[in-house]
């Protein structure tokens, strides 16, 4: 099973930045990376990045999508349009969207289902907050999010899960092997719970992944890639993560 390294730019970047970093990454990607590499820029930069990545093995992802195919949803973007513009992936249920926009598991599930219908691979995010972790609720939170956010139609071939402990996002605090491996195993078991095959399910880890810690994280059992925030804004550091894939 191949590794996936996805860069989530979040609400960062500009046209000039997109041009600069895609040029740098294009040069690096000329040496056929072992992993699948995806960039998830803000929606207005998708077309720019898609054009810049043409002819490279680097693929495109969106940071969100709407659950409907089209209609009166001001400010939202449909999975169908994201597919048309060249996306392969759509992140759904990122903890920042759950927090900033009150996205519930039920809504995330509908978004993931829409992505699947459009032929996109949803990257469905789950993860506990610091307070939940302190209260020993990590397992319960992951179970609730997995059961509520993964659509029935998802299969190992069509969907990716990302474990992003909220306390490790943008904080510089990285989870240890002891934090990561049990949750990844639990995610795989929960995926199988609905009667689905779960062998080979892609489960990314996200939360302060950078060049210096990528090798240790990517070597964890059950980790098949990384969802990278801050470090994906630096071509050198991002590529260090790509080349750290075992
Ligand atoms: P950081 O890598 O900046 O911690 O962000 C992780 C993340 O949220 C990726 O989706």
C-alpha cells in the first residue's frame, strides 16, 4: 500500500505563493516520489495550482465540500465542481471546520458521501481535543466520530481517514507512538464494524508533522501517510516529509 502525504494549506497562501511553491515542488517531484503527494490549497487557488501541477505526479485536493451537488448554498463549493477542476481528494470534517463552523458528524458524513458520489476521495478527519484526552475520552470520541462521520458507501478503496488529535495541531506538540498506534488500530476496527473490509484502509496522521519528526511518525504501525498543515507551506520541509516515507 502506498503512502499519501497531503499538504493542507488551510487559509494561507496567495497567487504568488502558489506559483513559487508549486515550481519548487515540481522540481523535487521530477525524482519520482514513492508516496502520493497532494496539495490542498484554499478554493480560489485550486485552478492556479491545478494548472501548475499539470504533468507532475502531484495531485490536488480541496479543504472542504458541500453535501449538495448544486443549488442555493451561498459561499459553498460542490464536490462535483471540485472534481471538474481537477481535485482527487476533499478533506471533510477537519477539526477547524468542526470548531469554526459547528460541523457535526452527521454533516461531515453527508459531505463525505457527496465527495464519493462526485468521484472524489474524501479524507475524513477525526481527533480528540486536549480536554477530552485529559478526561480519558479519546477512544469514545474517535468511536463517535467514526460511527457518525463515515458514510455507508465508503470503502477502503474510496476513502481515507485522518487521525488528527486537536491538541497536536499547530501546537508543535506531536503525538508519540503510544498515542498514535492504538488510535489507528481502533480506527481500522471501527471502519470494519459496519461490515466493511478494512484491510489496507489508508489512515493518515496529522498534527505538527514536520521534516524532523516525519520518519518516526510514518514508521508507526497503521500509519499510511500524513496530513500536514504548517510544514506544507515550506517546500523544503514538506518534501523532507515526502522522502521520509518508508
Ligand atoms: P499542523 O501540521 O500545522 O499541526 O496542522 C495539522 C493539520 O491540521 C492538517 O490538516
